[in-house]
C-alpha cells in the first residue's frame, strides 16, 4: 500500500495494532488520537536523545510505561468489576510453605505444545495474526515440571511482545529465580509442576469451562500459596 | 484479566495467592478486587524486569513473598 497510495497518519497509527507495523510493545499507539500519537512520538524522540546525553535509559522506559498505562487505563473490563473479593490468609510461615507458580505468559515445554486452535507448530507470528481467534477460545493450561531445563522452555503468545521472554524466560516466568530463593531458605519447596497459559482467551469460557478444573487440580497439588503472573 | 479470575477462584477455594503485574495493569487489578497485588514498574511482557537482570527479578519475587506473608485482608496493593 505504501508503494501505491499515500498513507494517512491515522493509518500509520493503526498499523501498530496487528497491522503492517504490528508491535505489541507499542500497539497502544493505535488507541491514541492523531494529536496524542504525534505528541507521544515527538516526545519519545526527544527522550531518546536525552537518554544518550545522560547515559540513562530510565527516562525512555518511563515514557514507554506511561504510554502502555494509558492503553490499559480505560474501562475495558466488560462487566468483570467487583466491589470486593475473597481473601485466604497464609496458614504457614514461608519457611514451611510449599509454593506454586502459574503465569499467563504462554510458556510450555518443548515437545508438549498445547497446539492452540488445533494448529501444530504454530509460530509467534501466526499466533499474533490469529489473536482474534484466540480470544474466542477457552485457554489450555501447560504443565511445566519445575526441573525443566531453561533451554527446553518455549513461549508463544499473540498478545504481548515475547522478545524479552525469549531472551530470558525469567522476565515473565521466573522459575529459576524461585528455585534460587528456595535454595537459600526463602520458602520450603515448590510443587512438582508450574503452569502457564495464553491469557488472551475467552473470559466467560475461562470462568465457566476451564477454571473449575484448574482450581480442582491446583487444590490437588496442595500448595500453601500460588504466585500468579498476568503478562 | 484472565489471571484475575484465576486468583479469585483459587482464593475462594482456600488457596492464598499473590499476583505480580506490571503497573500498566493497575486499573484492571484494582477493578477485580484481588487479594494481594504487587505492581512492578516494568514494561509489558517483562513483569520481573529486563531479561537477565537476575537481581531485579529476585527483588520482585522476594517482595511478592513478603506481601504474601504480610497481607491481612483483600486489596493489599504494593509497588516496586
């Protein structure tokens, strides 16, 4: 399209959301008005030069965080707003506690692909292009034995920028860090398995079809507490 | 949002939870009235910080474990 007709600024902004410039770290730009997007990009360019001058990347990170917060700050919850919620106190001190880990980062073990949407060997790019199908499906939970070597962990998730998790699973699925904390006595043990799924899924189906089983399975694993990580 | 549902379901069945989420998710986490939430000042997709920053990743996890032990009621939200 860029070859044959002039692209509008609005088209440019929208292209970051699963379009020709799809970038899941910057997809929030598509939520902006043209003025907001212009201000954000001009501000980001200035910040980049300041960051080089000051040898300090924190200001770049701060600007990106502010943009990302704007896109998740609105009322996207579609009825899933609650006045109050349950609370279960810890019954044991951490030194005696067995913990479990569950993330929505889309990790799984090599050779145990959950094959979402019935597809074998789906790539990250294919997951991104099929995101609208993912959000109509019930999620599948991948069981990840806690002794899985890091080089056998795979990640695929069409809803977020997985580059950080590809470089180092611990950026989103901190199994190795948990084991280190356990080894120095921060808590007693991990359950035999950790768990992960793709958080971009049908919320009502998650609630009605999937969660009762996951909850029963977790009760059977009998952790004293679970570390949960939305990604 | 998906993990918010998981947290509520586990807690209802007597399993304590702590949720670790990037600050961008703050409104979602608050709307879902979750028991314990640690918000991290990190980018989307990297709730424990930069790849290979093991010091930061450990710091975030240890704060979450402190929150797990210290919280006494629903709605305890810390930031790191």
